[in-house]
C-alpha cells in the first residue's frame, strides 16, 4: 500500500478535503474542517496518524509494533501507524474509524452539509 492508495481511499469519502497546513510534506485529510488523517509524504516507511477509540488504541498498540501513540498529538486518541507489514483491510478500518469519530464530533449542521454532498 502506498500514499496514493490512502489518498484515493480518503477522498472517496463524503466531505473530505486535502491540504498542507503545516508544511509541504505533511498531507492533512479533513472532513468538513476537522482533521482525521495526517500523512508524511516524505517519511519512509510510510506512516499515517489516525484517530481511534481509546480502548481499541490500547489493543492495537499491544498487538502491532507498527502502531504507537502519535507524536505531537493526544496519544489517548491518536495513533501513528507505520503502514508496512499491516494488512490493507486493517489500514482501511483504521481510516474508517478515524473518519467516523471525527464526523460524529461535527455539529449536526455540519454533518447534514457533509451528508448532502
């Protein structure tokens, strides 16, 4: 799996935009105005930061050495995921959960606007 696979998967979701608010290397995916995924395009091996349920985060970190608390982010809710060695389905599941958690945190008005796209 490469950065383009992740980018395409994210952009297929409703209301998703991409930007580089921090620098020219860190791609940020947002639903409405809130981040749900960060990806360092120059970083090797490829890694993403995603939001996950805190209980699932603990399980993931125990089970997979590629998944750790996200650097410079709330480690209770955000994980860094080194993509190499992980199954595609797991990566997509992590992206899906991150999107859903962030979407649910939007106002009802913003949720309705995203759903109407």
